[in-house]
């Protein structure tokens, strides 16, 4: 699966919960998951179980 942020091919489906309470399911690699979490853009980043 391809990361929707950077295009790396080892991404996983991830639930992203924003501080507004909105959620979206996007494919993110581990580095982008970390960047989302550390950047303060999200409250929680959860990899989904495949």
C-alpha cells in the first residue's frame, strides 16, 4: 500500500483523529504516522489491524 503523504510503498491503513473530533482513514507509512502525531495535527494515530 502506498503512503498518501509521501508515496512510500510500506504504508498501512491508519485512523487519524483530528483535534476537531473529525476522523479519516488514510494510508500512512510509519514516518508519516510519527510526523502527524508529533506535529500536533492529530490527537491519536491508530494503525488498523489487518
